[in-house]
């Protein structure tokens, strides 16, 4: 990877970190400020589900860009799962791992939910499951942003 490509990837990671923080903050503010007044309704479930879906999609988009920058090889079947796995692998003399195994496990739960949401067309979300996913998203956000900041530092030191 040349220096210009490295700078571009660094910018992508920085931009995605901003987006992830904004999405996480939006969900947190919704849960603390608006959900109590709205209650656990279909409308509020849609907001929560959408925020969780968007959060994972933003992270996955960055993972695709990292994969393309360094190895660009994903199988056509189950590529979402394989992409997440590849982000946990250090590629010797190419790139450090992007995320830890524990982050990947948390993000895997959000990935499965995102898949479910994209293909589930009923209006009745289970708030017990959403509560679990909200908790997972809190842990995932902390872990993911820490991992991405470490990855960003390694990229910056490689210039």
C-alpha cells in the first residue's frame, strides 16, 4: 500500500469513528430522553432496531474498505461472517488485526440482528431481545472504538 492509499484509509477509519460515535450517541439519547415518553411501542422499537442496524452497517462498510485495501478476497457465500473473522486476523507483513476476538463476538450479534431486520417484515419486535442487543451494542461500541483507535495508531505509525 502506498502512502496516499494509507492516508485515504486513515481518513476512512477516522470518518467511520465519528459516524459510529454519532450513531451510538443518537441511540443512547433516544433511550434516555425519548423512549420513556414514547414507551416500548412499535414506533420506538423501529427506531432502536434501525439505529442498531445502521451502527453495524457503518462498521461493516469500514471493514470492507480495510479488506479491499489490504487483501481484497472474500468468498461470495457467507462473506459477511468471513469479513468479520478476517478483521480479527493479523496478516504478517501486511496489516495488524483490526478488532479483537471479543469485539468480533459482540459485532457478530449485531450482524445477525442486522440480517434478521433486513429480511423480517413484521411489526412486532421483541423488546426483551432489543434490550439484550442494546446491552451488547454498548459493550461493542466501547470495544470497537478502542480497537479502531489502536488500528488507526498503527496505520499512522506506518506512514
